[in-house]
C-alpha cells in the first residue's frame, strides 16, 4: 500500500512522470521515469529529493531495461 500511496503523491504533483509499482521479492518498489542516460536519471533524482524530502533517503537509481 505504501508504494501506491507514494505513487499517487508523485502523480498528483508531477502527472507527466511515468511511475511503475513492482514487486521484487521481498519488497514492493516504486520505479519512476524512463531515462536514457545516468545524467538524466541523476538530474531527476535530485529534483525528486527536493520535492519529496521525506522519501529522499529511500530514493536511488536502479538500472533496468526500458521500452521507449
């Protein structure tokens, strides 16, 4: 439920942001955005930490294969 709650908070503030809630045992994860480069991902991470400081320590970059 927590991942979906955070997803809703982010979507309310940033509706253009792509979000995905996934289960990767043993945790639920909220993946945010599709970035081609680490620079793009780092810039967005800094902005999300600024906008959502309460979750800042839980945010990190995860390398995944994405469909563009």
